């Protein structure tokens, strides 16, 4: 992989992590059409390591934008319950992740989706979540609820669904928050903060496996650093943008985009396009 390709992937990660369009899904999509998916299992695994590192890049804007919140919750963990809510939200996400390991042992849990065979359908699931989010929000007549344990748990469940490439983590968790009684702005703020422990958890759990398998040695230093920096910079502006527009711009605009690419992907896939994987659960990875 060259520096330009890595920068493109960093740009996609930075935008997709906070815009409700699925960064992991668009990273797969980019690899298909840029021809950098990898021909061997080891190469594909190495790209997954790059995905983890690009996600770490988008952790940087989270620390910058919410720095006052992080300090406040660490200084006053009892008075400020955000830290407790983040822990509560992480529990169902971890449970879903571990359950997938049990359900799909031969393909290591959610790695069953890594080939991209489910990508078109996943984009359509995200489009449905975004449309439903707008519908629920527009029909709410009572004042929105404040953040609580129930809201954190529901958003954590939807974050587990968002582990599937193509299902937007931010889009699904914002929908979960609105469904549980929050307004879109409150749901979005907590959704973005939720991604910090999710990224760290992924780095620890999947990074350890990659380290044990020696996959970090296959990552090129300069392109990787460029990709991470681009992801950090674009992620910062995407995060600021979403926090600004979330209360006024319908998420259905993103839903239309995802529906179009989801349907196009499925049509190409079912037509047997060589650059796309066939629709079906792989027997192994």
C-alpha cells in the first residue's frame, strides 16, 4: 500500500466514524474498488490491523472535543455519572461481541463479515435505522428524557449491532438513544463518547491477537502514520460538523445515500461482479 492509498483510507475512516455512514463499511468498499483488499488471508488480516490503527486515529478528536467532559468524569466519577453510563453501555456491546465468537467459532465471531459479503445489506440496515430515528424523533410529543442506565444499556446493544461492517456505529447508537427517549443531540453526544472505550477495547482485544500472530510486522510505517494522521484531522472536522447539525438536519439524507449504495452493491454482487465477494457466509477466514 502506498501513501496515497493510506491517506484515502484515513480520510474515509475520519469521515465515516462520526458521519452515520459506517467507516468500516466504507473502508471495505474502498478496498474493493481500489484493488487493495489483499489476495491472501494474512494480507486481509494485515488490513484489519490497519483498520484498528485508523480507528485509533479517530480517538484523537474525541479526546480533544470532549476534553472537559473526560476530565470532569474522571475527577467526579460519582457526581458525574457519564463514566458509569459508558461502562454500562460497554457491557452489552462486549456481550454481543463474545456471543458472536461462540456462534461463529470457525470465523472468529464478527470476522464472519470481514470479507464484505453482507455489506450491501448492512448499508440498508443503517438506512432503515436513520429513517426510523427521524420518524421516532418527529413523532415524540413529550420532552426528551435525560441520560440514564436504561438509555446507556439500549445504546450499548445497538453498538453491538454496529460491529457489523456497513452498519454505522454512530447511526445505530443514535437511533438506540432516540428510541430509548433521548433527543438526537443528547444521543449523538453520548454516542460519540461511547466510541472511545469501543476503540480502546478493539485495540486491546484484536490488537493482542494481531500481535500474537505477528501481523504488525506487515504494516508499512510511513503509509500507516499518514493514514492515522489523516483520520485524526478529518475525524475532528466530521465530529464538529455532526454535533452542529444533528438537531437540525434530518438523518434521512444520509439514509438515502446509504440506500443507493446498498442497493447498487447488492445488484453488482448478485450479478457476479468479480471485484465483490459472493453473497453468503464464508466457511472460514
